[in-house]
């Protein structure tokens, strides 16, 4: 084998209602395309997903597998920061067992901290920064067939004791994106398990695959459809906005894939067993021409597919009309007001809107029968405790007025590498000690509790806590989230009111304890 990609989830997580779970299960959506590009150029290529292998065989050893397959390059995506500790530690074990293997990292987090990772973790041979198609092809050729790593764009690498950062010259054009295949699942070991059972970013350890699907999923196989790259705005907390992409990947604009290529990806994903296409790429929500054309082509092709579409702003009426004409009743529009406070929303979101504009949009979707999910956040920059009350009041009004809003979910947020508030916390009124890769590495070393590790606090958010709130800020905000915004529902497509959500949470905890006691009694 020439190159083996290894996706490493975060294995150590705990959330009270469900117990231990595996997080970061979705692979970066470009990973299959990278593997397919190399395979098309004649390189023996495979992808391993360690979470999938854990589902199939608890005792699976990546060390034993590498010994069998003998890859020349092992590539570890370090895209999401919660992976930081486990990716680096798996890399260390692989390099200790196989010093001759070229160990490569890539992804947004690795890209942002490329120099620090190379300096502090000598078992990492190189990091591809930003977008990786041509750089990875050239690097593989250099390692497998011989060549100069100094010619590989976007590469940070070792030359003896020196760490060299080649120029960040490569950014994918539309032509390159249109030439990629994002659906070659044959390159993924146990791909049918990934398609059938990786239904959410988390997988609960204590129950079977079937029960994960029954209790914790949208009960549909969901393909994350690649439509384009880039973002024209920078939300305060987002590590993938305009400023972050320019800094990390050198990308200065938005690019869409050709509509016919996207149609082909939908067809291919359906042929692999996917039912729902998930789109989280809406750089111009007020200009829906691209998606109106895509929806029209889906209707012309009579593709039987559901859509879960995340709108970065408020979709205009013509978009809602097209969505309604194209997709069935199980499809969803997702909107993220983030806060009930218009001022907090305006100061944080790239595409903001008033509560009245949100209300008008929900009226229109309701009239069309289009189902909507809403997402709110707690602990945003410039928010104070009163903002929680504004969010709660808005949610209560929406629940009473709009039956087409089937899910309202409120989350706490976390500090992301490269996000505006991570780069300049003082500017956004927050304090964080997650500034370096070492900070993230140690922060994620221990078992995570809940969904999202804060990594920051806002002084004076709670008037009685004052400037040095520290961990008490996180504890109190989590308690408020559970008490006032719990949304747990037996049907993961819906959300409960806080009272029923808490009741279900307590019941699920009690049931887990009873099952545990029964197993102990039965075993004795």
C-alpha cells in the first residue's frame, strides 16, 4: 500500500443522559475525494475509520493493520480540535512501531498550528496546510517515487533539524473541484457500516448500532454533500469563516461546484444507500439562484431524495418556494438565530436579521408546510445573563405559534482555532486559555463531559461572578441549559419543551442505572 488515511474520532466523552459516547464520527467531506484522486493516479490507497472499526471489532488494532498492509504514508486528518490529543497520540504510537512510515497530518486544526505541532511532536513528518488535493498528490509522488519535498505547495516539513514551511500557493479552483469524486466509498474499509450507522456526529457506546439509530438519530442515512468552498463573512465564534479561511488556507473567495457535478454526487450517494443530502454551504443566502437551479435539476431528474439544508441567513421566499416544490415532508430547513437578542445576533452573525424578519420567514414556511429546525446558542460574545431570558422568551413564542418548527435546540458553544474571538479575545470581551495547540491538546486529553467544551468565559456575564468567573461560568451556563433549554425528545427529529426534556433525561439516566444493576445481579 502507498498511503493509508486514518480517521480518528474522539473516543473519550460522557453526557449524563446517554453515558459514554464516541464523538467526531463524521469524516471531513473532502477525505474520500483525496483518496480517490490518489487512487486514480495509480497509488494503492485506503481509508480506515477507527470508530467504525470499533463498532465492528472492539479489539481492532491499527498497529497490527499497518503491519499487514505496509503503507509508505500514513495520513491522519486533524480537522476538528477535539481530536487533537488522540490524533497526536495515535501518531506517536504509529511512528514508534514503524519509524520508516512517513507520518502526515492535515485539516484545519493541524493547518492553523502547523509550526507548533512540528516543533513539539517530532514524530510528525509533515503537515499539509489548507486545501490538499495537489499538495497531497505531489507529496505522495515524492515519498513513493522519489522527489523534492521543497517543491510541494502548502507543505510544512522537516529537513534534518530544520522545519520548513513551503509557500501557501495552492487553493482549489472550480475546475479542480469539478474533477473530484466525493463518493468513492469502496476506498473506505467497512464503508457500509459507516453509511448505515454513522448517523450523527456521536455514537453511544453502551447500546447497539440498532439502538443508536432508534434513539439518537434522525433515522435516515445522511450524506454531507460537497457544493463548494469559501465563506464571505466571519461569525465571531466560527473557525471556518472568511478571515479564518484566508489565514489557514489562503482562500480569498467562494467557489461553487458545477450543478451537474453536484447532481452526479447525489446520484452516486443514493446508489450507496444514502437517503438524505445535508448541505451546510450557503454563502449567499439572499441570492438563491444557484440553489434554485439545483432544485430545478433535481425535479427534472426525478431524484427521490430528502434535503437537510442549513441556511446561513434567512432564505428568501423564492428559495422556500423551490424547496417546497422539490422535496417531501421529511426534508428540513435549518435556521440559526443564535440569540433572542437582536443586538447580540447583529454583533456575532455574518448574516443577521431582526426578530420580525425571522417571524415573517417562519410564517411563510408555515404557510408552505415546510418544516424548520431552529438552533440557538448560549454564551455568545457581548451577551449577558439577560440575553438568556430574551432567548427563552423568543423560543416560547415560536413554540406557541409555529407548528412547522419541529425542532428547537439550544447549545453552548466552544472556542475554535482561528475563529475571530480566539485570535482576539479581548476585542470580543472573552477570556480564554486556549491559545496554542498545546492548550487544545491538554484540554481534550481528559474525558469530555457534555457536547462542546467551552474553553473560555465572559467576565461579568453573571453579575454575581465578577471578572474571574473561570470554570464557574461554564458550570452555571451548562446548568441553565439543562434547566431552561433541555430539548431531549424520544424522536430525535423533534425536540421537547424543557420540562419534558428534563423528565426524559432523568428517566434515561434511571433506566441506564437499572440496566447496569440488572447486569451485575445477573452476572453474580
